[in-house]
C-alpha cells in the first residue's frame, strides 16, 4: 500500500528530523547541570520547530490562494484573480493561472454573445495546441450556419404567410367589385401599391380586337402616393415594356430604367424609379391585360412571385367583368333596338290609324257624293 503524506508534513519533515537530532543531543548531554552544548541543542530544537512552522506558513499561503482558485474553477465559477509580482515558481504559477482565468472569462463572454445570436465577437486561439479555442471557433461557424438557415426558414415562412394573406384579401376584394371594370382597377391598384409598399401602380387592359397584330393595351387606371392619376396611354403589343410583357407572355422585372421612362413625384421632388415590374394577365393563353408596378427601391423576389399569382387570380375576375360588361352592352343595345322598334311600330300604327281614318272619311264623302248624284238623277226624271 502506498503511503500518502500531507504537504505540511513534507515541508516539516526535514525540520522535525533536525529537531529530533538536537533533542537526542540534548538528552545525551543533560546530566542535571546545563552545559553550553545542552543549551545549544535545546535552542536548535526550538529553532527547528519555529523555522519549520514559518516555512510551512510561507509556502502554504500562496498555495492556499491557488488552491482556493482551483476549487472555484472546478465548481464552474470564474473569480477575480490577480497574481503577485514575485519571481519564484509560485509567482510563475500564479501568472499562468491569471492568464488562464482571463482566457476563461473571454471564453464565457464569447459563448454568451453567441447564445444571444451575436456572432460579431472574436476569439483568438492561445496557440496551435489550443483545442478548446479551436472547438469554440468551429462551434461559432456551425452556429452561424444554423442561424442563417433558421433565419432563412423564418423569412420564407413569413413570406408564405404574407402571400397567403394577400391572396385572401384580394380574393375578397375581387368579389366586391366584380361588376365594374374601373372600380376593379381602382381598388386593385390602391391595395396592391399599399400592400407591396411600391410607389406607382397601373393596370392596362387589352382591346377587343380579334387579330393579335392589331391588339393594343390601354391604361384602365393608375395609383400613386395615395392619389389617383389617370394617364391616357396605350401600347401596341410588342411596343414599350407593357407591350413587350404582353407579347412575351412573361413577367418582366427591370432595375436599370432609362431616366426618361417614368418620374415618381413625392414631397421631395421627382425621382426615377429604381425598379419596375410588369406582369401579364393571361387566361387560356389570351392576354387580358398587364399589371405594372414601379418602386424607388427594389421589389423583393417574393413580392414578384406574389404579383404573378395575383395576376392569375385577376385573370378570371377580369374575364368575368369583361363578359358582364359585354353582356350589359349587348343588353343595352338590344334594349335600345327594341325601344327603337317599338317607337317605329308606334309611328307605323299611328300612320295606319290615320290612313284608316282617311279611308273612312273618303268612304263617307264618296257615299255622300253618290247620294247627291242619285238625288240629282231622280230630280231630272
């Protein structure tokens, strides 16, 4: 079995051995009368004990400080620690522990910042052998990747929710204004500009021409800065950006507009939009119109996708509105023709009645004339 001795015993052992030697000398020389050697040995025993105690206290005081620090570190606590400026081995040990405690504080601060999602902090490895530092730097990279993925998923979910809510809102709006094309355009553009935080919106409607070469887009309504602006503009298919979107049947998103294309007026003056989006409204491969949005900033990709989905929903409503409009026009035309026909029939009836009355009057005059002739004939005879 291996014997274990305390640190105090190891320090005092040489002094105890020397004190025992002096004590043996003292016993051998002590014969009832004190000799100088007796006093010397007694003094040696006392000095050995005193020096041993002093040496033990002198060594254990800084070591107790180190021991207290190590105990706190083993409990997970990082206390304040300042090494004493001494050039011995214990002083070197305290300096190393001071650096270690400072490094642990840096690690704790670095870890806390990462736990809150702040990855701006930096940690420098102590050396090429710093395994903990390398692990922390690797953990930071992993957490940053996970945070980016999580943020990306959160934004995608927010965009999906934003799109679903917008489609539901516009679906309700379409049902409320599906009887009038101008009301539909006005309500659509106002809500669309506000919902996408764009600056200008316009809706172009395709003409009723049968040949595609002769079709053109005519602006039905526009909206900008909470006030409506109706600009009488039209584009042939293939002409300008609206005509290009119609002929290509695809959405067009441009961020480098020419300065003369459009001006957006605000309280600060006039600015050229930074981006413009044109989306054709298509139903059964027929272009019914084009939605145009312009913004002083960029239009996010999820908003571009949203406007494309909205154009699909608008196509059905627009076709229904146009069908209702054509039915209304046809009804008004038929009604007008019926009224004109009824009016003509009434005139004809009045003329017929006048003719019948004239015929009756003529018959009466003819009968009277015959009676008169008959009377004259009888008078002669």
